[in-house]
C-alpha cells in the first residue's frame, strides 16, 4: 500500500501501455482463452514487483509472501480440481518507474502462459500495469489504496485494500479509539508534513477537519521539504516538538526524514514522541535498522493487513525468511491462496472462468483469510474489497504488533511515560 500522485504519473505512460497492448504483447492467451497447462501440469501466475530502485525492499517482501504460499499449495497437492496442477510463480521486476512496469508486463505476457497475477504494491505502477493485463483479460490482484484502480470499469482487476478516499475517515478515529482503549486521552498533536501533494492535502484535512472533530489541539503544524532533514534541521524540529507538548506526531515526510527526527530525540536523551504514519514502509526491517530500537518504539503505521492470533504461524515463517511481518509479505501470501481457491472453483485455467471465480469468492478463514482483520475477503461489483478495513500496527520492543481493530489486537497501544 502506498499513497501517491497516481493519476498524474499514470497519464504519462498510458499511451505506452496502450501501444504495447495493441502490439499484442506476445503469445500469452488472448481474449478469454485458456492459459497454462491445466490438468496435472503447471499453472503460471505472475508477480510484478519492484526488485530494483527505491522500493526494492517492498518487492522482496512481496516475493517472499507469494513464494511461501506457492510452496505450501504445491506441497499440499496443488490445484486438486485440475488434477493436482502445480502453481508456477513467474516474477518480473517492476523497476523504479511506471514505464519500467509496463515493460515488465510486456515481458511477462510474451514469455509465459499467464493465468492470473499479482503486484505491484504501488498505486501508479499498478494503474499502468493493469491497463495492459486487463486488455488481455488476465485477472490481476493488488493491495494499493488508490481509488482510481477500481473506478475505471476494468473487469479483470481486483483490489484487496480499502479505498484511499476512506483512509482518513478510518485512520484518525481508529487511532483515537485505540488510545482511549489504553487509557490515553489525546489532547495535543503536532503535524509535520512533507511537501508532496498528498502530504500537504493530508495535513490540511487533519488540521481543518479531523483535529476539530476529535477535540485535538494542533500547537505545531510544519511543512518540510521531503529529504531535507539533516541533523541540524532535526535538532530544530525536536525543540519545536518538545515545546509544543504534542503527544503524537502525524502525517510525516519521507522515511529518512522521520528517521532523522527520531534519532535526534534519542541522541538528546528524550523519549521520542510517537508518530501516526501511513504505510508499511514504516514497518519494514530497514526502517528498524535505520531508526534504531529506541527510535521506532511506540510508532504507529496504518496498513491493510497485520499479524493477529490467526496468522502467527505465518509470521514465524516470514521472520525465518529474514523479514519483519507486514502487509507487503502478508497480503501476497493471502492473494496467492485466493487465486488457488478461484482455480479450484473454476476447475479451469480459462481467464474468464478464473475471473468470475475470483469475483464470487467468499473467503472465511484459512490461509487466504488469516491476514485480514475479519479473517475473510469478498469483492464488490467494482472489484474492490467489501470486507477489508485499515489496521494500526505499533512498534513495541522491536516488533510491529496489531493495536487496532480491538477484536484482533495483540496488545494495547502504548505511549512513552517520560
């Protein structure tokens, strides 16, 4: 999941995507055609994720989750309704730009008999990718929040995360509720936002709408140039934060900026004021490494999936793979199982049949449901989840734990005592 200026970036590569589609993108099954080898053979499913560039860590996380699911499904006998056919994960690097992602889609479609696919975890990239895959009638899943993904009338696109437009409506009341449940009354917040369009809009919505609704005072509202926080800038910001009396920091800039602020507080011997941040990059292993154990303590990130009692076994497997469990590895694991369930129900690798089976999924429990707060998944008529809600994940003692929704919380929300 990642907020982005998706529509503006996407429009610049749309013509490229259309051109590649018109060219045919290779020999992978066409309109509603059968794909893969079917009964008793192998079934190709795609994974297009960034393995190079600034988001490479998220791609590696997605790859681990998808590979774990493929391995488990194949070990359990494959797709039984198709004679035990085994899943084959065909991976392509989405690269650093949307143009790279379109090229990856072309490569994927020209070199495999693709039945369905997953990726990229970045709204703008998935917008471009799915223009290509949908034109070939290949079912595709992703978990980015961008509203545009399911407002284009693309029949073969399925999104497992809630709408971005509803995120603030859920995020701030959820945070307030989790704090209250822990005996904490939020009175003062500080807003430190980056200068990109999304951060500026979020800061404005928070200060003008949500803070008044939730009776939060905003004694500090600062906008910083993303990537500009040196140790000197961080020292100045920390002084302002301490003077404001804020109990929590909100909105945030780029991860390196947040890291610098946290490290400066630790260096000054101050218990860092916790943040409420948007996205699983703030739950990744690299973030823990960069900010340090004291720096991440009590920080909260909004994500579409997390670790609950129902998926603790999966969390241990991800940890054994060298990663920290978060939505980037948890969700692809679930989505591969969803595709397997759809293939079982369709009893076919025909694109149209698989698409209809995904649309009719009503997941309740099992590996496909376990990463979601409701232990379930279902799609509405637009291909967007009708069951998923945002979760709050908090760093506690070096591990992200679920603190909201309360029904699946592993612990209560904590705040520094000094």
